[in-house]
């Protein structure tokens, strides 16, 4: 039950952060400021990450996150075997 509660809480926090980001971007545009949007992502096919991004910096950041998430997944999958 705790896992379900944690998952729902993470979903709610994620939706809140996306809405906050949209609100902040809209405020910057009204003030005449420029906003630069960058995006990136990772597709994991088995152990092989496919990284893409709109800039080299974002691609490197998503690659680092992919490595960390893969290591975390391996750790969580092997924890029951260690007990």
C-alpha cells in the first residue's frame, strides 16, 4: 500500500511541476523576456540507451540520468536475490 501511495504522490508532484513550469514561462513572455526551451529524452531498449536532445548539453544530461536510472533499476532488481 505504501508503494501505491508513493507512486500517486510522485504523479501529483510531477503534474504540479509541469503546471508551474508552464505558468512561469507564460509570465516571462508577458514581461517581454525570452525563454529558451530545451528538450531531451532516453529510450531504453534492454540495457542499451538511445539518447536524444535539442542540444549537446541536454543530451549529456539525459545520458547521465539514463546511466543512474539503469544502475538504480539493476540494484532494485538484485536486492531480493541478496536477502
